[in-house]
């Protein structure tokens, strides 16, 4: 079972920031938070990951709370092409039975 | 383009057929994976290979048979499948396995399989 909880769906207006929450209250000290997304009928795509510090790359920012029990993925200027299912995964390793893709959040970016 | 290709992209087969799915990665990675994604279900990890050796087999029925002849290629041989095996089959690769938590998985586009 996934160790994370995400809202099943969210809407966001095009051009606005999309903030996707993830709860992972049972996270262990050696576990990372990974984010992937899957656009319809394609394979999942890596977005970002972090351990305890906030992270930013060209796609998104990841904000992890100080107690590490939750995190937020931020897409600063959402476009229609960001419409996808977003998966938050907690794991000590980048693979394996603990690297579980749960149901994710279906983000719809609206024009 | 992620550097991971899969062929065919679509496959329709009868329950008595034998077919194979192919995955190729052009990233110089050492680990490769097969996942299954059924309609309205999360991804399920099927097999993991590291340096051409199978390191994980998640209780997958024997009608699915993986093969990894080298670190760039991964096959999934299919034999006497059932209609409930219809799904999107995804291949992924990563640089390494254990100890490289900063590695990420790169997925191919998948093969959409329909079993009649």
C-alpha cells in the first residue's frame, strides 16, 4: 500500500500556480519524497525529489514541512500541458516494493 | 523522449498466442523494470533487473516471462494470457539500484496490450 495520501483531483487555472499536497505522516528518516506525473496514455515522468530541504528545478518546487510529515509540489505557472496524474511517493530507494505509485492526484489545468 | 523505447506500442492477441514486448534504453543505465498498469489501478511493479540479473519478481504469474540479455534490452514474453491481463505495460530504467537514492526512473511510453 502507498504510504502517502493525496487528494484525488484538483483544478487549476492556466497561468496560476498549482499547489499539490501530499501527506506522509509515517515517513522514516531515510526516506525521500519523490514526485512523478503521468500524462494520459504515456509513461510516468520524474519531476523532483527531496529528503528534508526544499528543492527547485526547472519543472517545479518541492516544499517539505519541518517535521517531514507532508509536502507540497508547486508548479509555478501551470499550462494546459501540465494536466496529468501526479504521484507522490515515499521511499528509501528509487525502486522496489516500497516504491509504490498510489492513485495520485488528477490535476486539470483549465483555460 | 526519455531515452527508453518500447515496441510495439499497441498489441492485440488471443489467449493462445505467444508474443513478446521489447524495451530498449539508450541511457547507459544498469537497472530495468517492468510495470503493469490496469485501467483505473495504480502501477504495479512486476520485475526488476540489475546488471542483467533478476532481483525482484513480485508474484507475477508464470505466463509472463522476462528476459534481460544485456543492460540495454529487456523483454517480456507473453504466453496463454487471460483477458484480465489487458493493460498498459511500462518499462523503466535507472542508473543503479541500492545506494543511489538520488537516481530516478525513466519510463518508456508503454505497450497497450489487449487480450481477446
